[in-house]
């Protein structure tokens, strides 16, 4: 379905229109990475023009392979190599080394998407809504007010990703970034038991990071690039995305800086999801629209930056008792549709 975005934004949130380039100065392009083991195996020292000293600096900055360098912006490398010209030369050399092409056919894109995997939510109705589950190489946003099950679903996904593929998982680990101190390992134990996993092993397969401010949140994700391959991470959870940004940048006078940082952070997540063929899920708050008299009086926080950054957007809301309704309201390929699920001691169920 075509993506629909409102052009006018509420003054309370004060969203800005998106730019055609990233906050780091790099062009927004369709990336054609395959996440192949061949690319992962090419060390940065094999890049033409990169010696041992520069290679070590690149690794320390989080560029662990030629693939990482090939998809970096000049600004990303500027602080590492010292000049724009050298940064450009190294990036271009890395792109040639991994065979990155500026243009590909739609058929090649189609073939490339065969590498996309899905993590089951553990709820058949939700999986059907999403066309198979939570997609890798994409960002899925969970929107809703307090108590609708966003964090519960995040806990469940951190368990489900550990299952074998024939049971809906990817045999991988999860990186869980907690910004509001809502992660509960006890909940993981309950869900893991129901899904037939050893609870202690399930906990060991979730790498947890508590983010205390927006800068810390960004550093955690930047550091994650160094361990995704070695730890076998297949899912990154950010719960929640905008809480720190909203708290630290209040008022319209701080709006531009906040949106730029948020845009850069989401850009990081998009790049990581695509390059490493992993799934990224973040939760988002809702804000009131006091001037809306018909329709939904709430909207997702973060404005156009978040709206354009998320690949799939799910709105969760309460129904009766422990039942919840999930609606996919923005997707490049799915129709708007709803699904029911319930929250039980065993986790989220049909």
C-alpha cells in the first residue's frame, strides 16, 4: 500500500519535515547488502589504502568489516581517518571490494529479498497481520498508550527469536535496550517455559542494556555493531524509542536539535537492520491532539522522522479484559487490518 503521511504536524509535538539526506550528510539510497558470510569475512585491513594502524582505528570505531566501511558516510569516517578525501577513497575502495553497485535491477532487489527472515510473534493472528511475523532488514514500530502490551510483546519477541526456524525463530540472540526500566527477566522466564526453552539459557541469550539518556541510547546501538556477528544477534529491541529525546529536548526551541538526533539514531537502526539482516523493533509513545474532534485524538510521538523511519507500524489498543487489538496502519506492502490477541501468564496468545 502507498505510505500516507500527514503534511501538517501538531504544535505539541512540533515535528519537522524530513530531509532527502541523512543527518550525517549521506544520501538516502536503497542499500543492496546481502548480509552474506563472504562480506562479513572481509577484514577492514584488506581494503585498499588501509594499513594496520588505520584498520585498528576503524575497528575501535565500530567498523569491523569491509561491509561496515562500504556503507559508512564520509562524516562517519572523518574522525577516524582525518580527511574527507581519504574517507571518500577508503569508502569507495571498500565498496569495490565487496562488489557494491550503485544501480541494480528490480529483479536483483527481488532476489536479494529472499534473504529476509521472519520472527514469529507467537500469535498466529499477529503473524498473519504482518505477513509472517517481524521482518528482518526492517524496523517495526509498536505504538500505543500505557498498558496495551508493547513491552509484553518485546519480551515475547526476545524469547521467540531464540527458537529454531521451524518453530518461528532464528536461533539467535536478542539485544534489549531498556530506556524506561520496564524490562523484567521474570517475564522472560514465564514465556520461555511456555515455549519449551530452558529459562536460564533464554536469559543468557538476551543481552540487556539500560539506557539512561538519549546520548547513552545512541552509544549503545553504535557499540552493538561490534558484537552483532560474534554474538549471533538477530533482534534489537528499543523500549522505548523517544522517551529520552522528549524529556531532554522540551519546547519548540529545542525541536530542531531533537529531531536531527532522532533522525540520526533511526538511520543507525535502519542501516544495522539492513547490513546485518536482523530485525529491529521499537516501542513508541502516543501524544494527544487537542484540536482533533473526529477520529483518533492521539498520534504517535516523534513526528515525520519516526513515521518515515519505521518500515511497519502497529497500533496496539485495549479491548475487553486481557484482550488487545493490533492494527497495522502503515506498511509498504500490507493493507490496513486488525488482529486480536490476549495477554496471559504464558505470554501473548491468540
